[in-house]
C-alpha cells in the first residue's frame, strides 16, 4: 500500500494572504477526512497548489500570546479581557506571518512505512501528499494511516476481518 491508496483528495486549505480570522473560520467548518467536523490545522498553498506552510491551532495561540509574556509569572496578573483584546487584534494578521513553514510531506508512491516514519519522527498528524509535479495531490490524516494499519492487523490468515 502507498500514500496514494489512503490519502484524502478533497481537503480545505488557505492561501498565505488569508487572515487569521479567515483561518479560524475555515478550521471550525472544515472536514478532516472521514466526515469529522473541524480540523486542528490547514495546509497553506500557493497559487500553483504547492505547499507554502501549515497553520495550526498552536500557531494561532502563539500569535495571541506575546513573546515578552513568556518571561513573566502570569499568575501574578489579573488582566481580565487581555487575551480577548489581543485575539481580536491578531485576527487581521496574515496566515503567512504565523504559519509553520517547514512542512513534512510525502510523495504519492511513498510506502505506508515511510508515512508512519515521518509522522512519528516529526510529531505530525497530517502529511501533505505531493504529486509528480510537486503540487499537493492529497493529505493523509493520522487516523487514515491508523485505520489502514489496523485493518491489516485485524485480518485473519485468510485476509478476512
């Protein structure tokens, strides 16, 4: 089995010039494979459908949490409404400003073991799958890979589940 056999070919994505507000709205509404609603991350594709980055919940949280706050003891502060105010202001920032640029990908003909290897070694839950021309042909979600592997695990000697 290869990445092509288990990848999802219909997926939501963003362009680098989208705002964080647009990203959040799409993340809430997107389908992440097998009819699940909402996703934790979205690919960011350029105009030629090549991977520019990925934007995740963590990237958005980092955009709301000012870097200088990391050195403070936040338990000492009671700034009601601070996060909400920063979040409203951050909503207009561009996805390209906060996205993760180093994205782990696989090619369509990659064996499943390579996909597992990439997910585990890099701590990712989604793998964009690249076609022969380098554009994104699909995406593999962790659950898709898990179900492909467990189907094999649960088959008896005769190939029946």
